[in-house]
């Protein structure tokens, strides 16, 4: 699997999210500053709520822009089977018989990408699964308790 295509898809997905968020932030800002949002009495908080929403959306947009910059700066590289999992690794993982693909990225954990008819989830090294994978190599396995249930994990491949 070509990691450069995966990185391009991640960036495209983040750009799409940024575009939607920017439109929503502009609408929230317009609502917050519109004449109709002026408080009619001390209990009227429409304008204040819209301003908080616009501020939160602006912070999310800055975070997305930071994520895009970090992914654009990544240089795709392949991992050898004996090399420990680290940032930029694409991991195929068996979890009690169910296979999944994970890309270890710097940010935007939880993002799902479709590539070559495979669903790949971005996880960060700070996530619980990212912490479990860090430093492990292909063919290693471990058991972890998730939601009170023991789950057996085995690394199938690392690219």
C-alpha cells in the first residue's frame, strides 16, 4: 500500500473538514454580531452563546490547520518487520479474529480513511491502542482488558 496516497487522503479529508468548519464559524460569527443577537434583557444570552460557539469553531479550525501542516510535513517511509512501531507506521492488527488497519499519525486520531477497499483508522501515539503498539514489532501479541473483557491482539504486519 502506498503511504503517500494515504497521507494525501488524510490531508484531503482534513481539508474538507476545515472547509465545513470555516463555513460554520463564519455563520456563527455573523449570528453573534448580528443586530438581532443584541441582548433584550439580562437573561437574553443568544449573542453570547453564538460568540462562544464561533470562538470554539475558530479554535477547532486552527487545530485542523495544525494537523494539516503536520501531515504535509510527514515523509512516508516503510518499516521493516523487525523495526519497532512508531509514528508513520501502518499496522494490520488482529483483535480476537477481526482484522483492522491503523495508521499512527501525529494528530486527528479517530479519522477513518478508505483506501484500496480498506478502512484505515488514524490513531495517535497518545491513544491507548497507540501506547500499546509503540515499540512492538510485527508478529508480537498481547492481551488487554477492554470494557471488562480480555481481548487478544496480534500484529499481522507493519509497513
